[in-house]
C-alpha cells in the first residue's frame, strides 16, 4: 500500500510568530507550499527569503490551491475571523493564533462551524506543550497532589514599557479592546484550565493604562522590534496591566497579574497550584524545572527527563534529560499533536491541543474581564 502523503501547509502572516510556526513545521518535515502576506510583493519576498515554493498574491488564491491541507493563521487579530471561516468553508484544517476572533459572537460562530465540518480546528495555545506543564497536569488530574485550592501566577513582559514602544496590538480596532488580557493573560487562563482540569467561571478584574499616550511611528513596527523615525501622538484605550481574581468550576480560586510594562521581564509566564496534599509551580523562563512543595517532607525540584516524567509529558519531550527544551520545542510538540489528527482526517475525542471551542471559551473570559473592570464587580463567564 502506498503511504498517504504528508499534510501540506500554507502560512498566513510573516511577522515574528509566523516565523516561529515556519521553523516548527520544518522541524516536523511538514511541507509548506506557500505563504500569504499583507501584499503580494511581500509574499513573494518572504517566499524567496524563507525558500518557500510560492508567495500567493492573495488569501483567496491560497484557498484555491488544492495542495494546501492546513492553513496557519498568524495575521493581525482583526483578520482571524474572516480567514478562519473562509478556510473551514474551503475544506482546510486550521491552526489559528489567539485570539481566535475579536468577539465571542465571532468565536461562537467559528466553533460551531468547525464542529459541523469535522475538520481539525486548533488555537495556538502553545504553552500547554511544555513537558513540565504536561507533567504538572497529570499530577493534578491523577489526584496525587490532592484537590486544587489556589491557582496563582502571572504573565509579565516589558516590550511596551516606554511611550516610544509600538505595535499594531496597541490599536484596539486591530488588536482588540483588551490588549494585555487578550494577548498574554489568555495564555495563562488556558494554561490554568489545562493544568487543573477546571474552567474559569467568574472573574473580578482591575485594568490599568499606565502609558495613555504613545508615539506612533509613521511606518509599521514588527512585534518585539524597536520603533524609529517620525512619530505622531496616539491616545491608547487598551490596558497595560491587569490584576484578576478567578473562580473555577471545580471550587479552586485563583489570581493572576498580566503586564506588558514590567521592566526586565521579557516573557515571564508562571503558574503555581496549591493543592490539598502538595503544591506545584512552573515558570516559562525556566521551562525544564517543576517545583513540588510539601508540608512535612523536603520540597523537590524535578528536572525534565523523559525517564522520570509522567507518560503524557514523556511523550512530548524531544530531548534527553540535561538538554534544555524551550519555547520553540513547545510549538513543535503542539504541531505534532495537531498534525497527527490532520493525518487521521479529523480531531480526536481526547486531543490535548486547544480547539476552537476552547478559543470561544477564552473569548467569553476576556469579555467577562472587560465587564468586571467596567462595573467593579464580579462577572460571570457566559
């Protein structure tokens, strides 16, 4: 029997995160047949630079290419809904960057459409796919640490600390009404639910804008890149930082701080679960370490080693113990899981990656956060 050809991908977007998708797909030997950019000229330029066969003149041209099985959407947030919807209607599997769309109305429509098509429809919550995060999840869901009491943590960055720092996410019509919550706190929400197996059902939020006027460059600025040249003043309506109390449907309580103005914190996500018998803590900037806290015996520091990890965690570890795995490896492990389902023809019932249904729930949390910040009261996640 002739083996089925590998699923083939097309990449939409050529910024920082698009390049990360590209690198991870190539490490998995997934063929990338073309790229879509903001203009046909830029697509041609990136296709040549990245040694991709084709730079499409438009998104529609890419959808018409029968060789494309999976569409990776890494474009600005305001384009996700239309692009994801069109890809599903064209019979393509989809991997979409978060947020899935700009409102829960849009994400709800996408979740229903994905379910009706039977196609793989994943949201790129890559933090799930660190081996120590999988290990943490198995320890919690197996009951070995007891019932979760508190879930605490943060996601801190400093790339928008100064008024001269700029990115399209600052523009609410492109990035969304909530910037820090939608961009980084959403990763933490998904991580907390993944690890604990509990959904966030209520929030109490305080949002703050410390830099209300920024100097917007006349030209475009890539994510995490410095702006230069002529600028104009721009009044910012989205938040620079958020502090949020959480209630989970399984009885756990939580608190998270998210910020893009925390000097020295480049990409610092952290989570700690205090459970009835033990505690667990993990930090993204030290990804190979899982701290295990005890009351009556010495605490432990478990270093990533496939021979010592729980089964699920060992399955996604790509390197032997003592060989550090980080950010890019999480993408590789995530896409290995997604493409296994693509090769099988549709999503498995027990997939560990975030689906469009998960992306819809994230949108509901973000909207509850906005409502809580507006009213100063607890808000229920719809």
